[in-house]
């Protein structure tokens, strides 16, 4: 089993969700021999927000070769590869002001990639 463990709290030693996810992983290790865990700490190291250049690069046709777009998806490619390499996702997050923390939303925006983590279903009926 390959787990991607995400912590999204900005807090450190007093964080309830970090304690919970650590205990969860600790117990899982006892049950699953050879467990492989990748830890991604978006609470302490938030991914960048997507930008105009990011959207342009992410939605450019595959054969579109624009040097100015080179490197724009660097973070996104790395985070997406990390997500695709796992078979189990553990997200430990507080709720902040009736929603998820901005750092976790930034991570989601970086990993939602067409034909990589989701596919658009085309409707050919009209
Ligand atoms: C800025 C802030 C906003 C919060 N907003 C909410 C909220 O809208 N709803 C809720 O149920 N809890 C809210 N909480 C409480 C946290 O979600 C809760 O204490 C959580 O366990 C904190 O996790 P952590 O200790 O890992 O940071 C908020 C806490 C903070 C610091």
C-alpha cells in the first residue's frame, strides 16, 4: 500500500489534525507490512496559487510548443505525479471559516489536471 499523507494545518505541536493523522499512520504501519508513506505538508509549505500562465499552460493542446510556458507547471507536475503514485490518500485538515484551508485548496487546484487526474466526458449528442 502506498499512502500519500497530507497535513494541512498551519499549526505545529498543538495541531489536533496532525496528531490524529500521525496516530492513524502509526496504527496503519502495524497492520500493513511494507507500508510506503509519502508526507506532503501543505500546511507548512503551501503550494503556489494557480495563475493566468498556469491556466494557459495546463489547458494548452499537447502539441503546443511555447517556450514561455516551460516550467510554469513544474510544481503541478510534481504534486500530480506524487498523487498518481499513491493508492491511498490521507488528508488531515482543520476547517477554517466554513471551508478547507487555502493551502489545501491550492494543492487541489495544482493536482486537478485534465487527462491526468480527471477526464472530461464529451457530450456528442448535439
Ligand atoms: C482561523 C480558524 C477558523 C476556524 N473555522 C472553523 C469553522 O468554520 N468550523 C469549524 O467547525 N471549526 C473551525 N475552526 C476550528 C478548527 O477547525 C479545529 O480546531 C481543528 O481541530 C483545528 O485543527 P488543527 O489543530 O490541526 O489546526 C477554526 C479554527 C481556526 C484557527
